[in-house]
């Protein structure tokens, strides 16, 4: 089983639509959770961290369910500029207090005019 | 947040040659840097953790003699792909983590390596 699994996508949505991405992780010892955005042939950039209480940043809402080991990202009122690949990222502690990011394969979003 | 500069952004080399990729932390002293590799339509995979002043820690399956990492200063880590082969063609990205918390990972802009 992959450590971080995401919806395969691609998601093609019209401008203004609401779109949701899901992610599951296998390591119950995972400590921190993030959504990153990666544009084509670019480096990943942090979109938002994900907290157990859920958190919102403008049009973006992230949720974490530790019991189900499930993370979600909701994008409201999609913009053309939201077109990118969204990476679910989990931070685990492999040993000796070190930290390691584990990435999902990403879900590609295309927002269509 | 930290500013990370990675160079070169793109390189094409012949099979059998070596390529050096530099990762610089411009405004932050990074005792630890991370090197990732991403093949097309795949996730970023951690190759190794670069530790300033000591040996890098390599992930399982990554050949340390092929992917040489040097982290001689708090602001510079280098990854050298030795005797490159076409299957080494990939997107290589470095990352630094600010502080000792779980947060604050910043990535370099990546290096697209093509071995012909």
C-alpha cells in the first residue's frame, strides 16, 4: 500500500466550480499534513498546512480526519489560475527525531474558461 | 520564509559524464537539506538527507556512490550525478527546513536533467 494516496484525476472543472480532493495516508504515526501546489515543471509550493480542527484560507478549506487517516482540500469558486497539480504531503518521523516529507502523486486540476 | 536557490535549472549531458547540481540557502543557515527526484507523472521521492559537516543519509535504493552529496557549509549542498545514464533523466529538487519544527519546508526551483 502506498504511503500517501490521492485521487488520480485529472479534474477538469469550469470556472467558478467547487472541487474537492481527497487523500489517505497509511502511517498512523504521521505528524503533520500539508497541501502543496505544483505547476508544470516547477517546484512544489506550500498551499496550506492541515490541522485537525480544519482550516480555511480564502477559497481553500482543508480537513484532517486522523481516525480515518484522511485529508481533504476543497477549492471554492475555482479560478483559471488554480490550474495545477495538488500534492498531498505527510510528515513522518522515521527515527531519531528526524522529519521526512512523503508526497502523494498529486491530482491534476484544470479549470476551464 | 527561507530563500533557496538551485542551479542549474536545466542541463543536458552525454551518457557517462557527471553533472553537479547546487542548492543554496540564501538567507538561512541550513544544517539539513533534502534532495528529491521526480519522474514524469510521479511523486517526489526523497533521495537523501544532506547533513552539514557529515555524511549524507541515503534512502533505500539510492546509490550513494552514484549520487554524491556534499554539504560543506551551512548554505550550500551539492548533488553530483556521476556517470549519468538516460534513466537518470529526471527533475531533481532540493529543499531546506527552517528550524526544528515540522513546518517551513522551502524548495529550490529544481533542475531538469536530460541524459542523452
